[in-house]
C-alpha cells in the first residue's frame, strides 16, 4: 500500500490531509483521503499518522482477504517521506 500526507493545508483548523491506496493484482481494492483527527506538529508527524492509518486498514484488509482463502505475501508499506521511513 501507499500512504501520503499534506501538512496543515487548511489555515482554519491546521489539520493535515491523509491518504492511502492499496492495490491487488494491479487493481485498486481500497483507498481513503481525509483530514487527520489530530493536529500534527510537523510534516514527519503528519506522514507518521497517515502511515498508521494505512497500517490499520492493511491489517483489516489482509485478514478479510485471507478469510476468503486467498494467500497474501507480506504487505510492504510505501511512504512518501524519506524522514518517516527512518523511524
């Protein structure tokens, strides 16, 4: 899956935007874009929040797909920020 965040785009509430997308066999199976529930203090924190939201969805989606009898390889996250990848 891929996740991304935009740091505090809205001047009115200082919330960052998060998004993620998951593909299976080349097709999109899940995606989401929304404002973050909490106010991030940095770009790195906004990216971390986005990655955490994507990880929760990935676990849920993997469990569901495995219940259908489909074997999945380990999911690999793709983060848009090199700083966040170093955490």
